[in-house]
């Protein structure tokens, strides 16, 4: 079913007035009066609506049912990724949203090759990728995409969650299964993954000192754009959010 | 550590003679005598070697240790994917190999938009993507990429495995957790996923009639290139192959 986020919508009583880009989208999809669509408030609530009329500038739909969006996971997972180069960022955002991330934040660290002068300039484009993926996958929110800052800023965000995972390729690590099995009823979690060159040893040490769980995902070396999606999927599976 | 598959190698006694493309690769990597590399036989065994000499045509390395490749999962998972369009195929191959697939086969079905006249023409390129990903992620085999044929051929392959999963977006389905929890000690498994438009209802019905487990991955709609990776990752996690 066609899915819209609230941005261009006014919900007045039992009627949704759709304007702007979303009205245009209704037209492009050739939705006809009597057909159903979902308007999501971006905070986990879905308004199931039936189209009453649509013209170039505006569409009107009748609200039939208000439900909690069933696609939203019970755990809010923040992905924190060492900024990779180019397309890998887009990939992490698109697949991260599909796989259920609550928010996706990038940071700079020791081995980051990509050093945008001002990453905040990219935020608008990144956020559009997230919105597109959220619509397509039926999410109840548009996950926030943002810039976390430096490595220590990422640690600071992660330690405030119920569970903080730091994915690392070598040395002493905990098994992801053991850690996730011990945290079934999470409300929030953070997953930190590195850039192309991985993390420096001192960064893993700092993460451990801060109380994060330094974890392995087995002996296969995952690309920097694959690791966050694999770790997120494992977390979703372990917390019953992939069923 | 630099990693090579056997193709261009002769192992004679305790010495590896590297020729052709691999010898060229040794040169490109600027490996020097005394440096270590791994030569994998493509059947799960790693030969840890030390470079003795390298010139344009040939390199010679001394075998130091022979070990079972630690990156190979205990379960051999066959991904069976309804053929998607263009780049999505490449993506499934690359990420599938990283995430631990044993083989990746594509098939034609009711809603396949991509209808290559002769998919076997693409096999060489697809196999190269798998080889590249296998090297990069440290796999002990080069997963086979192939053409399974029609939908019924895919079912035929899947029913011969210890566990056959059919990922479906709607209707009556089993929970992936329940099914995987009941199959911890798998030797082989198959995961069937659909093309862009998903599966037709009769296809899901056929899969169920054949004894496959028709499973849900939750309410988020996954793209056709994301679904096999998410299902594979869940299977790897549930069978202890992500630790």
C-alpha cells in the first residue's frame, strides 16, 4: 500500500489533507478515490486512509483506522559508523533503515580516509536516502541520519544506551551471541563499526575502558559497509524483531 | 594478510610455486621475501606461507603451516534468489559471500522482470565477483555462483537440504526464530528469496506443499537484494557462525 510521511499532511478530525510533494506523489502513483493509503506520523503511528479526491495541488483522504506501525522494532538501535568513502555511506543508510535502525550517525576516527571538510553539508542528501528507504520498507519513523563528531563523541553516545557494542576484527573479544543472549529486553542499543581500515588498537582499548562490549562477528572479514548491517540484523534477530 | 586461491599455484613438498595472475598480484602488492601470505586450496584448507622470491612471472613461497580455514561456517547455506535486475545481482553475490554463503544460485520465476536470454553468459563475471569477495573476506572456498533454472528447479534444490527456508512477505508464515531454534545443528540449508515483485501466491503455496518452511522476517519490507543477506545473517547467527 502507498505510504506517506506526515510532512505534507494536515490531519483535521477524520480527514487528511495532503499537499506539496506528497500530493504530487499521490498523482504520480495514479491513486484513485476509494483506494487506500497509509499516512504515518513519523513517530510510529500509522493512519490508514481512503482517498476522497486528488488534484494537482492537493489530495484529501478519510482516516479509517489509527494503528501502531507494526514495522517498528521494540529496540531502538543507533548505528555509529566510522565515516567511509562515497557510496558506502549511502549503502549503510539505505540498508540500515531497511534492517530496522533507529538512527544512523557517522563519526571521524583514526583510520577514516574520507574526511569531508564539512560533513553537515551532506546531511540533507543522507536524510533523503533514509526517508526513501523508510517509505519503501514500511517504517513508522524516518530514522535520523547525522554527524556524531569525533571518536570520543561516538563513545559518549554509545555508553548512554542499554547496550553498547563495538565491532572489532582482532584480539580479545566477546561473542556476539553471548552478549546479545544476556540482553534480551533492550530498549536501546548502539552498534559501533569502523571505516575501511578498521579501528586502531587504542580505539578498541578506549571502547573497552568505557564499558562497551568489544565483539567479534566471526573470522570472515566484513567490509565496512557490510559490518553494521550484519551486526544490526543479528541484534534484531536476537531481540525477536525479525519475526 | 594477503590471500590467494590455489588456481595459479603448485604445491610441491613444502614449496608453493605461484604463477600467472596470482604472481602478478604478488608483485602488485609489493610483497617482499620474508613476508607472509596465505594460499587457500578452495576447499577449506589454508597454507600459511613465507615468500622466498618473486619476479614478474613467478613467485615461490615456503609452506610454514597447514590449517583449516577458520572463516568457513559449519553450515553450508545455498542462497536461491529470484533473478533481480542489474546491480542487485552483483550485490547479492558480494554480500552473500562475505556473510558466509556456500553457494549462490539464481532462478527465473513468475514475477522476474530480468529475463536474460542466456543467463549462463553472465556466469563468468558473477563468479569473478564471488572470487574477489572470497579473497577479501578470508573465505576458505570460492562460493559457486550459478543458474538454477526455473522456480521448480529451485524448489528441487532446496528440498534436498537439511532445512529449506522460503522467505515470504505476506499470509501465514512461521517465525524465523522458531524454525532456526529447532534446527541448531544443520549441515546444509537453503534460503529462497524472490525478485523485485516478490513471489506470487501460488509459488508460496507450492513451496509449502514441498515441505519448505515459509517464513517471515517481520513487518519491514526488505528489498530483493537485502532479503537474502538478512536471512543468511540470521541463519549464521542462530547456528553460532557469527562468533
